[in-house]
C-alpha cells in the first residue's frame, strides 16, 4: 500500500499543480492552486445551492424532496463525466511519466489504480460541492424533518463517497474509447471530434429532458420519479439518502462493483493498453511534390488553426462558446415567431442589451487565446528562434481568436437583430458592443495566458481544462458582463442613453487597457517565459 | 560571424551560469564548445540563438546584435536544441513548410532542399506522417533538415549527435563541412570529444561559466588528445 500511496501522491500532486503557474514560487503556486479550487468550489456550491433551493421550494410542500437528490445526483454524475472523461486519455493512459513508472517494480494494476484514484478524488470534490448544498437545503427547507437527523448526514456522506466511483468508472471507459480512437483511426482528431460531438449531443438531450421534467415537477412529481426508472441507481441513491438503507446499499454496490471491475479489468491489460494507445507508426510512402510558399503571418495563423482544429480537447473546450453563439442566433431566427410571442409576454424588456448580454456570455466561453501560450509549452523554442518579433507572435495568437469569434459574432448578431426586429441603429449597436467585447476578451485572454503560463503541463487537457489562465479568461469576462448589466441598470435611472453609454464605455476602456498592455508589456512577458 | 563579448548570465537567485564569456567564431569555421554538465554551454547557445534573454554583454551574429536586432540575427541563424520538441500535430512536410515560410524560403528552393536533405537522411518517405508518430531519431533528423533548408549563416547545435544513428551522424558531418565551405559557420556543443577533435577547427572549453581555454584544435590539443586536455583543465586528471 505504501507504493500505491506514493504513486497516488504523484498523480494528485500533478493534478493539483495543473492549475498553477509553472514558474512561480511555491507560495505563489499554492495561492493560485487554492484560488482555482476556491473558484470551482464557489461555482459548485452556488449552482447547486441555487438549483437545490429552487427545486426544494417546489417539491417540499408535496413531500417529494427525494427528487432534489435525484436531480443533483444526475448533475454531479454528468458534470463529473464532462469534467474528467476527456482528461482520462492524458492522465490515465498518456502521462509523460508512463515509461518511467511502467519500468518500476510496481504492478500495472496498481499504477492504473493510483491514476484512476486520482480521477476519483477529483470527482469526489465535484460530488461534494454538488450534493452537500442539496443536503444543507434539505436540512433547512424540508417539512418532514428528515434533514435534521444525524443519520441523514451519514447517508449523504456515503452517497457523496460512492457516486464518484460510478462517475470514475464511466469516465475511464469513455476515456479509453477516446484514447483508442485517437490512436487507431488515421484521422485521430476527427474520430475524437465525432465521439465528443455524440457525447455532447447526449448531454444536451439529457439537459433538455431534465428541463422538461423540472417544468412538470409541481404538477406531476410522482410521475416524474416514475419516468426516471432508467436511472435506477440515482433513484436508489436519493431514496437511500432520504432513509432507505437497503436502497443506499444497492446504490453503493452499483458504484463499487463497476469501479472495481474497471480498475481490475483495465489494470490487468494496462501495459498493453498504454502501448496500443501510443503506437502510431510513421508511414513510409510519401512522395515529395512541388511545395508552395506563403508568408510568415499566414504560416503562423495556419499553425494556430492546425492546433485548434486538430486538438479535440482544445477545439471543444474553447470553441463551444462560438458554436453556442451561432446556434443561438440561427435558432432565434428560425423560431422567431415563437420567440416574439414569448417576448411579447414580457413587455418592456430591453431586447438589444439582453441580446448583447447573452452573446457576451457565449463569447466568454470562447477561450482560445488564453491557453495558447501554455499549449506551446515544450515547443516554445521554435517560435523563439524564429525570425518573428514577439509582438507579432502575440497579435497573431490574439488575432486567431478574433478571426473565429468576429464572424460568429456578426452571424449571431445579424440573426438576433432580425429575429428580435431591432432597428438598424440597435442592430449596429449590438454588433459594436459585442465586437468591442470580442477585442477586449481576446487581448485579455492573451494577457492572462502570458501572466499565468503552464509550460510544463503533462498534456493539453490540463492546460485547456484546468489552467488558471483559462479560468480567468472565462470568468473575468463573465464578471465584466455582470458589471455591464449593473452599469446599465444604474445608468437607466438617469436616462436611456446613459444606460447604454456606461457599459459601452466600460467595454471600450477594458479593450483599450488590454490592447495597450498587450502591446507594451506583452513582448517582455513573452521574452521572460 | 559570431562575436560574443563579455556575456554573462545570472539566474534568479543569484547563480551565475556564465561569467564574462568572450568568444569569436569566424566564417567557415566549425567551433566546438565543450564543458562538463552545468558548465554554461546550453545557456550560451540559447542566448546566441535569441531563445533566452540576457542582460550583460553583447552577442553579434553576422553584424546583427541579438539584443538590438533579434529578428535580423535570427533570420541568418538556425538553432537546434539538444532534444528538439517539434509540433506533434503537424506532419513532417507541414513542419518543414512552416519553417520555410517563417524564413521566406522560395517554393522552388524549398522543394529542392527538402528533397535533397530528406533523401540524404532517408526521411522523405515519412514526411507525410504526423510528427507524433516519429521516433526520437526521426525527429532529430527532421529538425536537422529544417535547419539545413534555411541555409543559415550560423548554425547553432546543442549536442547534435545525441539520438542520431552512425549513418545520419556521418551525413550530418558532411553537410556541416559543406555549410562552412560556403562561408557559413557552425557553433556546437558536444560531450563526444573524439568527434569534436576531428570535426572542429576551433574549440572552447568552459568550466563553471568561465572560458578556461580556446583556440585552434591542433594548438589546443598539441601532442595530447582532447580528452586529456579536457580532463586536465577540469582538474580530474
């Protein structure tokens, strides 16, 4: 067991340090690591607390509190799957230290188990931050008093510890499939993209259904529970937390058995799996033909594009906001009649600012520039020795984000303006405000990428999903949007013109500050890496 | 071709990696740079290539100051680190074209040179495969081809023989000599003293960041061997 814990410590430490600055002092590393954890904790607690209390308000009067735990359990399961499935390929099967650790006198099952356990601990964190607020809400809001007993908390803790086992087992299976496809399919990135697309479609389908279930909750809570029989383990967990020890044990068994089977089964073939997932033989049939030349900027932009579209992790995590943005615009245009009827019911809504806010929210999730410096990592020497100025390199990276985000912004903006029947002036303002946000967001992303680089990441998953630069590149722009909404509300007290002028001024100042900082300090920051 | 004057590099924390190094590499010369691990070889090579920032001293490549005109200096230089990591998401041919584009190499010249060096290093057939599928040696060869197609005025190599098979090493030595015959210069570090002794016109020995001896190989070695000279200077003999 000593060896197992030593291996586990390495895996956990590597995961914890993934969100920290590689070059910083140990105190700075600890501070950024704790900061990132607090951010995740805050988001988990806030979202779970909010939704649990909303659900409990509806369900408590009809004594169907059990549904809160079903939905929160599903949320934790799906969230954990989203969070860890695509990390499995890198963390469990593709670690940089594979050769080193596989050469050591430890069984491959133990090595596999240590890495899977590290993933379990990550899922455990997620499970805790989702289920704990649900428990607290139950304790305060339930009318049956079930939440007040100590045994309720014991049962909840068992559920919190058991659920991530199921999550981890599913993540490892899906992750192994992704790793297998990327190794065996000649267009590995395409294969991964297809799996990722199917996966997201499934999650979306689930979310849409969940929405429908919640809408019908008050009227037919018992029926909703009945309709969830396909998710039996979640029902057992919820019934178990509410007092049925038998079902809780059945749920625990449902989590432990798959986990043990996955660890033991894949552990036995771990060495073969790692070898198979890595084996990609170079073909020897290339015939050189006349090559074409292009300029420096075009070559650098093409390189950024190859990395973005050829790295599924990067493409889906950083591009999802743009896909949502375009989908939002097109959907609004296609369903404009329904949309107008719905908006007609909410008379007096400021349509253009609301559209700008929603578009800004989607754009916030387009974090392409922020991880791009960290993604250079071990390849940074290539750019450094190239005869290209640092400033040009940074603006090309920033420009690549703009190259993707601006057309999507225009498409979505035009569609929304048409769907909402905005005047040409309002449509122009919508495009101007979101365009300004695009510029500021891209420059800000580049700056945080330079300020919090993660050049020694074990794989791109760590950079794209967990690095501090990505967290800041996404959540700070969202906070700016919140500030814009606040300024709009404050300005609206004086005049309609001021209501628009204040957020516009904030965005303009933010864009100007970021662009100036990037131009003046960026090259020196890049040199210092 | 390369003038290093009073170059020093101090790392955060005060450790002086290189201290007041002065060294000149003339056109047509193959200059070997040897020293024990941590002596400051890589730090110096990286500073010359413009990959690493420095504060003390000047480095001039073919008339371009690395600090004041870094882009100009890089345009005439090719640098290969000891373990060149190349973009794994690119195919070999894409990487060579990427480098060729950065150095504005015309289409016909790059096609000719890629074919020539690719065939010599027996890599042409593999250029259509992703770099991620290459072995260590194949990556090393690709990095070397990407350096040679630039026709650099100064070629800086950090431990270039590591990972190369004997045949590729032999081919590389031939191209280094050819490069120097055309008026370029090669500045490289190595731990393979026999190769340095046979290949280099000039050799510099660095110890604890300070240049302890430099000069033409014959003069430096005299009747002894480079290994003996090196060990004597290092105080191991």
